[in-house]
């Protein structure tokens, strides 16, 4: 990828980071009130251990949720992740950008602690001059920062543990997970899905591309061997950030040419996500009525984020790059081992196609959600917009309650769905940008964890009442 200029780590970086770690622990200690561990333990009828909360996903969102659960006095929780340790999250998967898109000063999984922010970590490891020299956090340094957060918070995490099934259980939920040792079951009262952009759906490409042989096409989220594209003609379908990243990767790997196809007459320059980054919208979008939520979020998702200016400058300056506007693809077929596309501007032939066409909300595409997908309330079930605002793609988003929880399509048919908190990209229609964006975590993690603790308290209200009555009249100090 394009080189990112940063200064090398300071000679005493390890010592400085150790000091910063002690400062984080001091902050957590200073902010420890209320210290009480307050969730009563539960006993499963079948003898299984019952976790209060399991968080599926230990990337940046999962780490933030786990850290805040602990600060909120919730014990007996567990994070699971299908990746091996220190390889969690999208950044080790298909992220091909050299830098994180969010501005360097945006807080992420830091729980509002200044000493746990990326800025504090970067200054400790690389120095003030390095911090002042960058505008965006380099990808490699961001991933190192997340590893450091995991170390500092020392959260209970099981790696190489993939969620494969969710079932009702007398104590709450029974999860099936895949591990290197085989299938296992875990029981919990509440589940948080922090499984990424495709956590309630799938990465999507047009059916005519999906029908092509796999060696001729890929989705942007697929593992791609760019080395085999050397000397080839590559078509990139889409004009967003991932399209730019993949075009750069192909050209830098030696592709003869990369042709990017845009259905509009020009590339978009609107940064709509920047507009929604306000405390008012992020914290209260879910409290708007359906009409306004639908209108705002539909506009954001249909307008979509423009390719970042630095990505456009990088890709458009590379030899072999070509942009085709007003060139929507209509169909594609294999012919003599190549891809022949029918576009709005006529046929085009390429050796390989990368579809940067986003993701589709489709609960049936997730093995752990498919068995009960038809019981989950979707936006199309809950709200019918005016004819000029209808959008079948967005109508497939789950319609969530105030706690980020799934709701029943038919009341009383699956009440256990309310124990599943969705912190993927799925909440976007209900809450606006939330679980899959660094720039939203400062507010939305608090909202998500509040939803978890709210329901735990309500479930145990009779036990709390008894505990209050049994509380001694006087505690000597």
C-alpha cells in the first residue's frame, strides 16, 4: 500500500507505555465509584455456568463494551472472537487502507479516559513530534494500539471461538461456538453481537458477478491475492473508500490497468457521515419517530460517503488508473477466460473484477441468525414510508428497541430475542451510525451498555428488593 510517513518509535517507548498503563489504572481506580458488583449470580437448571453477558467479537467495539461493563459493576462476562489473539477485527482481515479514515483525535474504544485514547498511546510510543506530523492514524499503529488496550484492560477473552448458533435456554440463551477442540455450548443471560459490518447480513455483489467463476471475481471483503493480478486488466465496481483501496493495491501489485466504474456522472464529494457526528444526533437519533429516523438515515445511506480526498489523490495519480462515470454495470459473463461486462456505456473486458458494492442486511446469510431470522422484526414490518421514500434494501434492516435488542415480528412468538443486543452495522436504521465506526463509539458504547444493565436490573428487580430489605441498618466505618 501507499507509504505512510511516520517517525520511528522512541527509544524508551516501552518505558513510556508502562507509565501510561499505570496512569490508566490510576484513572480507573479514581473513577471506580460505584464499586458494587450488583448482578446476582444465576444457576442453570442443567448445571451449566451462566454468564451475565457474552460479547461476540473482541475487536475495537467489543473491547470498549467489555471495559465499560466492568466499570458499570457487571462481572461474570466473556468476550469471544473467531480470530486468534491480537488478530481480532476488520483491520487484520480485508482493510487495505494505509491509514484509519477517522481523524486522529477521534476517541474510539477508550471509554472516555484521556489516558486510554489513541493520542495518549501515540504520544507515549512515538513522541509529540510524530503526533503533530500525522493527520490520520496509520493502520499498523492503530492495530498495535488495540493490542495495547487489550493488555491494559485485561478483559476475559476467548480467541478462536466462533459463534455459530443461538438458542433459547431456561437461564437466558444457549450459544453454540466452534473452537479448535470442537463444538461447545455457552450459556448467558444476554448476548452482544459485535461481529462487524456483515454481522447481520453479508457482503454483497450483483448476482451476475456472483455467478462468475471465483478466479475471475472477488468482493472487497474477500481475501485477494493481488500478486496474481500483475500485468492484468482489473475492473473495480464502485467508487467508495474500499474501491480506492483495492484499486491502489492492484496497481501497486503490478496490474497493467485498473478501471473504476461509477454509475453516477461524477464521483461524490459529500462527507455525509461527518454531518451526523454530533452528540445530539448520535445519542438521540433512536428517540426520533420512525418517519424522521427513516428520512435521515435513508439520506445518509443512499448518499453514501465519498472516497476520502487523500485516497482519491493517491489512486488517481497512479499510472494505469482509469475512471468511468455514468457507466453502471448491467450484466457480465465469462468469455475465453475473461470477464465481459455490459455497461451503460457499452461492453468492457477485464481479467478480474473486484466488487466494492457494500453489504446487504440479510439475517438468513448468518449461520447463527438464520434459524430464527423470520421471527425478527424488520423495518419493513414496522414502518411503511411514503411511496417516494421507499427503499427495499434499507427496509431489511432489523428494527431494534431502545436497548439495541431484536424485537419479535409476532408478539409472544420468540420473547428470548430481546436478550440479543445488536452492535453490528444492523442498528444503523434504528440508531444511526453506531457499532461499526470508531467515530461513534464514545457515545454509542455507553448507550449499548446502558441497555444491557437496564435489562439486567429489571430481570432481577425482586431479588434487588429483597437485598435492599435485608441490608443492615447500620454499617460501621
